[in-house]
């Protein structure tokens, strides 16, 4: 028990030494709000499934700092996004433009759905055709007739 208490005490004393500093906000709240608006439309390149605004990765912090400096330099939202796309490609955008290099991204799920529906229909038709082509021999036919008429089954 004393060992656990000592470990917890050491952890409480040493934990602040390993903590990261908070990311400084811009002096101007308008700049900070614009940064958040732009960062919500951008993808974190490390996390990949998180917006740049919500990510806490080091690269995300650097990108937010870069966007903040571009905002203070007087760049428009479109210019900032264009700068990031030229540097990192369309992947940095949550909604990449529809162009030949992103067709698979936009239309791939639809193609997979159509392929799955086609495969389902084909499988159902084959199953129905196989069920219709099964030939009964005389003993199976007699057994089926006996079951339908509810009489004694032939052996």
C-alpha cells in the first residue's frame, strides 16, 4: 500500500514536467475565429480522420500556426487553402474538388454499391435457375406425391 502511495505521489509531482504548453491564441479574436473556420475544412495530415481544428498533433499545431500567420498577412480563405493544397495536395481538404484524380474518391462508393447489387441479383437468379432445373427421379417423385397426399411412404 505504501508503495502505491509513493508511486502516485511521484507521478503527481513529476507529471507537470512532461506536460506540453498550451498553444497560444492569436491576439485578435477575429483572427482566431477565422482560423477555426478554415481549420474545420482542413484535414489533419497525421490523424487523417480529424479536422485540423480538432487535432492535437504537432504537425497540426504547426499548420494552425502557419494558417494564423497567413491570416495576419492578409491572405483570403481561398488563397490559404490554395497554398496548403499546393504544398500537401488535395488530401488536406475535407471536401476535395471533383476532378479526374479524385473521381475514385467521389464515385468509388457508388461503384461498389452498384457492383454489390449486380452480384446479389446474379446470385439470386443462379439460385432460382438451379432450383428449377433439379430433376426428380421416379422414387423421389413418388415420395413427394405420398407426402402431398399424406399417405404411407414407399420404402
